[in-house]
C-alpha cells in the first residue's frame, strides 16, 4: 500500500489544476508546469483538494502511485512558492559571477568555467561567493545546483570547494611527520 499516494493534496489559493488526455497542468502565480501521467494513474479534484488514484494493485502501479503524487505536489509548491538552493564557494581566489545566460566560475583552474543557465531558472551571486538558484521546477533547480557543485566538490583537508549552505564537510587530519 502506498502511504504517500493515499494522501490528498491541498490546493492553495490562486493555483489551478487541470487534467486532459493524461496530462496534468498546474498554473499559479509563478508560472505553469505540465506532467504526463503514466497509464493507469488518474487525478480527481474535489473543491480545494486533489487526489491521485491508481487503476490496479500491480507492483508497478503501486510504485508509480506515490511517485506521481509527490511530483504533482512538487509542481503545486513550485508554482505557488518556488524552490531555492543556496551554494557557497570556499577557497582563496574562488569566485562566481553571472554573465548573460552563463554562470562564470573561477575555481583555481587555468580557465574560467562557463556553465549555461537553463531557462526557467534564476541565478543570483552575492559577495562573489554565494550563489542562489531559484525556480519553479524542483528537479531543474536541484540538477543545476548539483552540476555547479560537481565542478569542485568540497575536499576534506582544507575544506575548499563548492558546498550547499549548511552542508557539513567531515575534515581529515593532514600528514603527520613521524620520527
């Protein structure tokens, strides 16, 4: 039994959900998102709540039930509030800047890294070391932040690199000189 799939989704004000031909469209103050429902999964709306239903008790249907409910809930939260990921760059001379539709990263390499910013995502840089990624698509925001972080993951000896704000990096002791 899918416990997540059985929960109903409450719709905030100013958010409308429509379903046609297996496609769920969610429209709110921040934008519009669409999701193609898999075969056997349906959506029903009563007043200001939404429920996701499955056609059978097959293993595949049970697995998709909770997943679809979570994806639709993330779409509703995205168009009403939006999603944010914050990164911080730690290291001497490491910095970031937004240049047009690209994020310019100087991470101590021989060349600057120009990472393209996808449409629908807003990137702001403050203090040259704090990068804020915002958007209505949770997967897109998380994917962009993960790609930027992958250019220089935090290393355990000096702690240099790109990390999420609040991320804990376990530090290691350096070489010890023995006699």
